């Protein structure tokens, strides 16, 4: 999907190789970030995209020119980078990854000193430094250096293991298939699962190869995992996105459960043991609200974006949160989405309840959910929002926190410009598939 401009948001700066990804622009963002921090050490890691070496050396050179020591983690998950910012007492971190975007995209994601993505206020500061272009420069003897740090993944695994009932999981000897998409999950997922006593079939673990399928862990991209799960008679199948911060599930019969179910399953298990407010974004399923009522806790909703969820979790002292795209956030492990944390808690839920993933899934309220990407064809998004409000004049609740969300007794619809792709995202959830399709078609016709 081509675009003439890079996508810039709290999720970082991302663009297409050979088109909108202009190296000198990306370098200026690195220099702006280094100037904004005014520190001396930054952690850098990457996913497995073929363009990683180009951006990696660009990032290294920019940071060294500003006098920084660069802690090079190599190929590793994005949440690992965030963890190492704190563990290594760094001033910040950069993840070189375009997450779920196709292979011809790449991106820079920036962390603050807490190992969290930049908040909106911090992101605005970064943009000001980028615009002003008055960057710090190191003299010859103050130039930075690059140091390889090889133990980041092992430290990440240890943090996850400390948070779950390892012996209880090990006794079950689960059979697990994990699709690592030839990406960053390849270096951590099989290791974690084996330490949890699982019999593991890991597929697509060659980090020097192309992505074997579209990298976003949606149901339509999980065919290989579904077949392998059935063939190997596994208890569960896991799918990770390229930077291993999102997790999707397949049951023992090879049926994808849907990315929204990952968070719902983990929230259900977590709240059964620990009461806490839950923080999710506006587009996350209503099943989270049902679970919150089950356990008598509050739900807080934020704009889309991990940084927004994490900031609210901190504000309300929440212990569990995430996004409906398969992103699990348990701040005690890491204040950011983490697929490995999700895997461990799913296995713990299965072990402690002695139930299959399908049975656990059936115990959680389910809704018909439609997610689509729409091109505006040069129409202004506000014009479309106004048309949608005219089409649905009497919602029970209206929100302009992020785009437009209208809620009804049996359904809701949410439209917002994407921060990661040049599209408008449309979400519709309802108690029945027919109602969801009706709302979707009415919005679609407005285009």
C-alpha cells in the first residue's frame, strides 16, 4: 500500500522502503530524539525485516554523532527493548520495526526512560526538535560507541517466568505450535515455551528469511498454524506478529479464536486471581466490560495506541490492560504489549482450570466484530464522521476521544484515521452478525 508521506504518530514513524522511507528524514528523527533526551545511553533492537541493516546503521551513526553509547540488542521483540531500557538504566530506546505492517515497511519506535513508548506530550516535543533541527553534536573524543548486549532475551524470559505458576504449567506438558513469522518471536517464543515444560513445534523461525505470510496475526493469515496445530495434535497454537508484541490463538481443532479473544482470555484469568481496574482502548470488545462486571472492577478506555493505554494504567494503578489486537499489558512484567506474557498466562489459565482453550473461550461473552480498512479517496475524515452521525442520529453514547465512536444498546461503531497506515479504520461490534453487517453496510455506503 503506497503512500507519498511517512506515517507519524505516537506509534513512531513508519514508511515504505524505496518510496516514503527517506533515510535522511529518518536520520533527522534519530538526531531529534537524541537531542531531546540529552542523555548518554540508548538501547536499540530490531525485528527481522530485510531493511533492518540499513536502518540499524543509520540509527547507530546518528546516535554516535550525538555522543551516545548504543546498547545493541540485535534481533529481539519490541517489549524486550522496553524492558532493557529500564534494566540497563538507559535514557531511552529505539525499536526498528514496523510491527504488523507488510515486509516493505519499516519504522522507528521511540521509548522514554521508563521503557514505555513516548506519551503524546513527549511525542510533540520530539516533533518540535525535528522541525527546529538544532541537534547536539559530539566532538571527536566524545563520539559514542556501540556495545553488543547478548542477554536481553534471557532476561525477558526470566521476568515472565517469575510472574506465572511455572511448576503447575510444566506438569501439564502441553503440546504447543507457535508461528514466529520468521521474525523477532523466533528468538524468544520457543525458549520460553520449553522452559514452561511444553512440547514445542516452532514454525517459521528463520530470521534471515522473508515473512512466510501476511504478518498481521489475523484469522485469514493463520492457515499454516491451524494445519500444523491439528497435524501435531497440539493443545493450542500461538501466532506472533513480527515484533512479538501481539498474540493470536488457535484451538486444538485448528480454529482461530480471533485477536480480540486473546486479551479477553487473559483478563478473565487475571481478574479471577487479582482484582484490578482494566484499561483498554476504544475499539476493544465489549466482552471486557462483561468480565469487569463479573469481577466487580472498573474499565477505563483510551484512544488507540499502546502509549495511551500504558499512561492510563499508570494513572489508575491498573495491573492489567491491553488492546484488542492481541496486545497484553501486565505492568508488573513490562509496561507495554508483550506476546510472550500472553502465552504464559494463557497456558497458566489452561493448567489451573484443567480446561482446553476452546472451553475457556466459550465461557467468555462473545460478539460479532467486523474490522475493516477503508480508503477515503481524498474525502476528509471529518466529513465522513458528520455523515455517520446523521445516519445514526440517536446513539446511547457518543465519543470523539479518538475519531468517532457511537454506542447503542446492542452494538457500537468506531471510525478513526490509522496512525500506522494511510487508511481509515472501521470497527463494528454487535450482539448478532446480522446487526454488525447492517451497521457496516450503512457506513460503507456513505463512502
